[in-house]
């Protein structure tokens, strides 16, 4: 596990770790990084940050991590999926099946499920439509929420988790650090 702790580092190390971001201090744990996804945790949020096309491996690995990690989070946790801007296609049949399996057994520690779709226009609308269709097939999972910005996600997650430290600026930095590592 890689750990990026920006809150407790010295000034020189902090500048290097934040890559020039002086206004935000966050502690991010990077659990796994592949060419297509990153799994990271911050506060009581598990992030599945897609770096490429969604795939079965990312869905299954994130589900396993959430199941073990979330049990250690007092009061439950949020699962956030981050879809990158660009030419991301809808998931293939195997990936959709993995998503349906994951949604059918959310566990007691899942407080909320959200997707941040950083893309705009047709791509974003297509991804949202596929995700909403999967959700409508009926599952025990909480309603999935879709957002366009980190600030929108933070405004939803902070009261849900009763954590005022979750802000749009900090969440955007967490996503950037997870993506760039």
C-alpha cells in the first residue's frame, strides 16, 4: 500500500508531495494502481478512479477492498466512482455483469454510492444512462447519485458522513493525487 500523507510532512517534502498545491492538505492512501484504475481511500470515502476503460478487474478489486476497508470505518463509508473526461466508452457486457453483481450485495457499511462523471456532453449522458439502467434493475444498494464536479460530490458526502472536512477543493486534490500518484 502506498501512503501519501501531506498533513504531517515537512515543508520541503510537502511541496514535493503536493506537486505545487499549497492551499490544500490531504491524506490519501493509494491501495492499488493499474493502467486502467486506481483504488484510493480518503477519510471515509473509497475512490475507484478510472484511468481508462472500465473493466471487470477494477470492479471486483474495488468491491473486495470496500468490503474489508469499510468495516473499519465507524459509521460506514461512501463508495465514489470517478469516470475521467475523454473518450470513455460504456462498459462491455462482462463489466456490466460485474457491476450488477457488486450492486446486488452492498453490505451494511455502505452509506452512499456516487459516480463523478468528469466528461461532458454525449459521453457523460451515455455513461449516466447506462449506470441508471443498471441501477433500475433492482438491488439492495442505496440509490446511486451522479455528479459533475468534486464540489457537488463533497456537498452530498459531507453531511451523509457527518464530516465537515470533506470539501470540493480537498476532494478534487484527492482525485488528482490518486490519478497522478
